C-alpha cells in the first residue's frame, strides 16, 4: 500500500515528459493566402456566426410541432417505411457528428475549424431530435441494411480528411437533402414535414463548408493522391446504388419511385460539385464521369415504369443515357 503513491508520482512525471500528440498549432495564423483563399476564409467564418444565430432548440421545436398536429399519425405501412428511411438519417447524423468533430480538431485554418465546430453542434442536435421523433413511431431502429451501412462507413472510415469532407458534404449531405425535399413536398406527415425545414436550413451551411474549404485541400494534392481520391469517389457512387436497391421497398411504400430519388440526388450532388468547380476555377474530370456513371446505373438498376426490363434493353438504355448524359438532365428532372 505504501508504494502506490510513489508509483503514481513516477507515472505522472513520465506522462508529463511526453510530447503532446496534438500540440497547439501556434503557427495557424502564419501563412499567406491568395485572394480566393482569403475570400473563402471570410465566408467560412461567416458560416460559423450564421450557425450561432440560427441555433434552434430541438426539444422545444419537436414538442411544439407534436402539440400543434396532435402527435404523429401515419398508417402502419407508411410509419414503418418512414422509420426505415429516417433510420438512415438518424445514423447518418451520428456519422456526420463524428466526422465534423474530427474536422474541427484537425483542420488548421481558423475559419474552417470554426465552421466545422458549428456543424458539430448542428449534427448533435439533428441526431437527438431525429431519435426523439422516431420514438414517436415506435422503437428507435438499431440496425441498418449492409449496403446502407457500407455507404456511411465509406466516409466515416475514409483514410484522409479530404475524403471525409468530400464524402460527407458533397455526397451524403445532398442525399439527405433529397430525402428531406421529397418527404416534405409530399406532406406525408405534418410534424416531420415542418421539422425537416429546420434540418434543411442547417444542411445547406454544411454543404458550403465542403465547397469553400475543399479547394484549399485539393490544390496541394499530387497525381497519385488525386487518382486515389477519384477511385474512392467512384466506389462510393456505386455503393449508393446498392443502398437504393436496399431502400427501394420503403420508398415505394411512400409512393416514391427510386428514380425520383436518384434524379433529385444527382441534381443536388451536381450542384454542389459545380459550386466546388467555381471555387477552384478549374474543371474536375470526375464530375463528368459521375454524371455518366449515374445515368448508366439508373437505367440498369431502376428502369422507368413501362420501360423494357430485360437486361439487353436496359444495357442499351444505359449506354444511350451515358452517351447523352447532359441531354438527359431535363428528362430525369421530370421524374422528380
């Protein structure tokens, strides 16, 4: 017993001599910026302050909406579909919470760190509010399908910050906005429809973080790093189609054709990518690849109602869509 205090003191002294794993970045202000980088930094700082001004109390908002509409009332089949689809949002918000926390810790420019910190608070609120809402429909869904889990893990377990930022802000967040838009437009359930307005306002700022800070991260990448990033993006895009097949029964139970989700999600992802291109001031070849791959896979996996469903016909339709990808924009938007 008498040796424990001395042992404890030795351990504490040894720990005190260790070099911190995350030293204070005393040089975080000591770098020069181009005009574009300075403009983006000002916008990123503004995102933080906007987030502070627009914070909403999740407990109060949900309680007020439940009182206003007399609770959540949905037929059993639709309730189960909403639970299944918004379980993806629930656990996606937790993934986004973890990723944004990692970004807030590791991003060096002060303004990007501030914007990521604001997002941490948003994602925490989104997670607990969605959990509270889903409890109104029954138990919180504790499992996701393997394909859906693969999409979230693809970004959550990515090996670089740039993949995490790009995956969360320009790939997953637009898909969440797509689901919010479709469900809110259909007015399936008034509590959820009004609640999602708050989510959409926050998510728009989150996409802006990726658009504004990714150019700085991409500009220093070599060819090998860029090739690795693009290969990862393509894998993640293909994983999203497997997720759509897994979720298809739930979309159809709500009267939503999978092509509506694909079309609107594609448009939102393309818009985010175009905003990134504008910030970079240069084209990204991966955007055109994404457009053509998406159109090809949509025809293969989810032909429109009334279209031939045999494989040769779907392959021909997929190739035609890929070759005329830009022309297909208007056609797909009609489905949405």
